[in-house]
C-alpha cells in the first residue's frame, strides 16, 4: 500500500493488498461537484447538502458535522481515490509518498512515522490513514480531529466500499458510485481482450531482487488469474505460512521455468529485462529467452486505488505481445 522502496516495505505493501481486484482508470478523475442536489447554490452548497454524516470505516463510525475542506491524506491510495471522485479541491496536504496525481499538495508528512504536531499544523477537518500508525487515530481523536481509516480491503466489494466511504465523507457519493461502475466496466473490457490458455500460463512475480514473490491467492494473484495466469510461487514450500508472499530462490525460479517474469521492483531496485537476463542461469529460462519480461511501475503495483486498472492493462498488453510473437512464428 506504500511506495516500494526496499524489501520489508515491498512485502508489507503488497501483503496489505491481499485479494483485492480492480480499480478505475485515471481518466475518470475529473473534478466533480458530487454530493447530489440541484439549484444555484454552487458546488460547495450542493456537496454540503448531505451533512452531517456518519461514515463506517475500519476504525469505527466516524461522524462529520459538515463537509471537510482541509483534508490531510497519509495514504497514497486514499489520495488517488480522493482525486478520482472529484474531491481534490478539498485536499490540503498529503504524505511524502502520495506522488500521484501530480497536483496533490505533497509534503514531508509520513504515514509510516506520523508526527501529530505536524499533522495538526495543517488544521485538518479530516485525516485519512491506511493502517496501523502507532496510536495516531486515538491521538487525533483526542484533539477532536476526525480520522478515517481505509486499509487494503480483502475483497473487491471492499474496494467499492472504500470509494463510497470517501464519497460519503467528502460529499461526493454520486461520483464515487460512478467510479465503482467504471471499475466493473473497465475490468470486463480488459479481461475480454485476453485469450484463454489451457493449461494456464505461469509467471514469477518479483517484489524485489531478493526473490520475494506472491501466490495466486493474494490480491495481485487473484487479479492476474482473471487473465488466465498462475503463479509459480503456489508450489513453493512455506508459501501459505508466509501469508502468500514467500521468498523463493533463484534455483526454484529457474527450475519452474515460467512463461512470464513480472517485475514490480523496477523503481525501488532498478530491475529490468536486462538485469534479469544477467542473473546466473536466467538467460535460458523460457520467459527471458522469449522476451516475456513485463516491467511494472512499483507504485501502481502497490496500491489498490484508481490505477490498478493500469496494472491489469499492462500485464494484459504483455500477454497480447506474446500472442503476437507466437502468431508471427516467434
């Protein structure tokens, strides 16, 4: 759920994504009044019509007396979601890892080691977090600052629910619901564009260069299964005990000889098709030999917000490339 910068964060980030599936494209994130209502009151009046509200989140029921107009987001995914539902103008500050969209007011605030004084200095009327933050929720609540905790969901319905929770909390419920519909439509189109293979095509998904990977039961694994892919990590010893994120060995990967290598460590660890090909024994592996190495953006691969559809599309494009190569006799 965070930017992948080193192995522990990479595994924690993707583990938190377990079992979620898709998200909306960035194109649907144009500003919107949201909140419903008609008349000449303007966007603010219309968006405020649904308040006060009581939003049910992971940290319990959060009550908001009026529409928040000074939101502080300590969650990169929540930041992306806010802009996707048209609530960007209400965002006052985001954490250092919230690097998308580019217009988000990025600061030195940290979601990993939050500083209460620094957060309160922005005078927020709503703070967004995505997990355990060392008692931050309780500390802010004691200062009468409402906090909405939106951790990585365990199911697809949980993704939709988080969009709706944010929509309700910000006065943009209607646009959040339109975003939900967009997720379903985009997913359907991407999945329909990929031919099915029997048996399923296999892949090695790399979280970092120390060979941490994921199984088909994790979030990304479930997502890739929609495209007819199966993880070689499913057969790894201790995969279940590792929560679906085992550390493999180079020998295990080479022996499994996957159809694809999917890299989610291109930014944090500077991995690429070239670096992979230089690993001992990897040049003869089917995926590397045939040019089936798919490079992903680490940030997109570690978040469950609007750009997960980009992740799915990138992998689908890699599969399509293989099909074209095979069709041309390659």
